[in-house]
C-alpha cells in the first residue's frame, strides 16, 4: 500500500501538507480529489481509516453545504457520504493516507507530523 495525498492545490493547508511530505522525502501519489472525486466506497473506507464520520470531515461553510442545509441534515452516514462524493468540495483537505493503513486530515502542523509518521 502506498501513501496517497488527497490534495487541492488552491488550498494553502493542502499545499503546506504537500510541501511537508516533499521535504520529508515521502513518496506518494497525489490525488486531486476535486478533479477525481472518490467513490462512495472509497470515501467510506477513508473514513474508517481516519476513524471519523462524514459530518466530522465536512466543510460546512462551503456555499453548497449551505444550499443543501447540511448543518441541519439528519446524520445518516450513507446519505452524507453520497452527498459528499457528489460534491467533493465538502470534504476536508488535505487527507494523507499512509502506506501503513493509517489516515489523517492533515490541516495543522500536528496532523501533518502524524501523517508523516504514518506515511
């Protein structure tokens, strides 16, 4: 299993995580998940690896989240996954999937370090 970075190059936190992986010499596959959204099965597997529910990694301030009333949506896991893969901008970024099976949303320096430990 190789390390994978779910990345949005327009996001500063995503660029910082990518730079940290590069600086550490970690080999990884870059997935621009807005261009190549995950399937529901892939996203569900990533959530399992992170140990989170979809609402835990949802970007609730995105315009589409407001349009969909996501904050008030019943917490039905399958429905949230369906909505988030149909609207990948709702997925927190960056996500680092370590080669050892671990995964983390690497939005701060501590999470990036955790991601590097798992890479």
